[in-house]
């Protein structure tokens, strides 16, 4: 990354790509809670994704997850819709808000 060039850009410093931030969602889920009585989880996709603020390189991030829906699906599974809000330490607004679809099977 060209730091000097990034300083001339709209954010004044190098920032992480939005999809890098989005790729952390499975890590946030795994480190937040334990799912029992499930042999398999599947990342089914995303409904909505917004990158609402830049993430300067070296930032510390955390996520808040809210279960919006939990519905039965075929093969005795469950589909959960989660609202995930990724926050940057010291920032006053989130850096990413997404609806993540996760399927779990017994």
C-alpha cells in the first residue's frame, strides 16, 4: 500500500477494504457464542450490507449481533437472520452494518 498516496485520498490514511471487514463476520460469530446440538453451520448469504465509515489500517473492531429471525428449513435445520453491526474503537458510528443469513443443521 502506498501510504503517501493514501494520505492524499479522501480518508487521509490507508484504510481496510470493506470486504476485508465483512470477511471478519464468521470470526465474530465464532468468538461470541457457542452453538450446541448442531453438526453443521452454513453461511447462506447476506441480505443487506452497508459500509458506513472507513476503517483505518490498524483499527480495533468489535461486533454486536442481534437475532432478527429464526425459521425452520428442510432437513430439520434452522435459518437465522442476524443483524451484525461492526464498530471501530473510538468511532462514533459503525463501520459496517449487515444482515447475515446462517443455516444450522442437527
